[in-house]
């Protein structure tokens, strides 16, 4: 082999070695970029979990403070128990309501429910039908009311089923045949299973932006701001808390707590339920706006 051939071979070997180095460097850079990306994602997940934990603490603390304030009968301003409660950088707003002033889906008469749904924006026929279907859902017989619905009417593939028993929670009203998500989102803050059967109070109707002409008077003994300790004992309340933080990875966090005032030493209240609502309690009802357009 001549010197020229040897030089050519060595040149090719050097080129191959350089190409191998370049490919190795490229592969390492890709792996490093992937590792850095994964680290950033992991860091965001950890940060989000920390912020979620902080938001949960803020919500629980605000709900506890609001419940204690209600049970103590301390005066409130505009119905807001904690207007700007801050913890861990989160600002928590709290909106209270009295369950006894809401529409009891187990005890309200058909006519009362129909009037409420009309106020929410349903036309008279739809309001009458929905009120009749709720009444049929909660009774034990299989005899449909006029405009109502019983078991055979639910065999339409809708996936809904009738209870033939009282509602265990107002959320079950979504199982009523013609209760749509839009209607439920509008009216759920005014519903309860702890009421008297009377129409919702003006305060409850105002909470979701509905007309107050069909509203009942607020319960005097349970009115917020009462200065008499023990006057709220036995009353059931709901509180919605919303926690927000500027620049947070989290959307505003919501929680609703339902509790009964006890008033006993060391046990001012007992929690009945706590859940995250699908729609804010104070979101204006959109059904009426849609009807009026």
C-alpha cells in the first residue's frame, strides 16, 4: 500500500471518528434536553401540589372561621363572613347561606317548585313538567302525575333512573328526567334537603340573581348578624369559600361546607357535608337571561 493510500485511510478514519463524536454529542444534548424538560415538569407538579395543599389549608381555615362566626351570632357585613381572609398567599372570599331559607326538594309542594322554576327562566309548561317529575321521583308509587314521569318513562336510554324515595341530597335532582345540566347549574345554590318546604327567601333568590317576587321571608331566628347566642342552634347553613392567588398555577379553588349549629361548649357546630361545587354558588342564573334575549 502506497503512502497516499495510507493517508487516505487515515483521513477517512479521522472523519468517521469526528462524525461519531458529533452524533454522540447530539444524542447527549437530546438526552439532556429531555432530562431538563422532565425536571421542569416534575418541578411544576411539585409546585402545583404544594399550592393545592396551601389552598386547601386556606379554604379549611376560612370555612372554620366563618362557621364559628355564624354560630357565635357575631354581626356580619353584607353577608360576607370573611371578605379578605389571607393565608399562604391565598385570598379567600366566603359566602354564607341558610339552608332553611332554600327550596327543599323533598318537602316543597309541586306548585311552589313550579313557581320557582318559572322565576329561574323556564316557560310555564317546562316549569310545571319539572315540578311534577320531581314530585314523582321522590314519591313511592308508580302512578305518574299529569306532566310527571315514573319508571317506564325513564326507560328511554337517558341513563337516568327514578328514586321512588326522598332525595338524599339535592345533587340527586340531576337524575330527574328533564333536569338538564344548564337548569341544575342555575338553581342548585337555592336547593336543599334541610328546608321547610316554603319558597326560597329573597336573600337566596338574590344570591343567584333571580327575581324575588316569589320569595319567602327570611327566617328571623336564623338571620345572620343576630346577637343572641344560641338562637342559631339546630339551624343548618351552607358556606361557599373561594381561594385565589395571583400568579398561582391553580385556578380559583372552591369548596362548600354544610353544617349544623350545635352551640355546645367545645362543639359549636357539626359538619354534615363538604364538596367541591361544579359551578360557583354565586354565579348569576343564566336561564332567565337566555329567555329574555
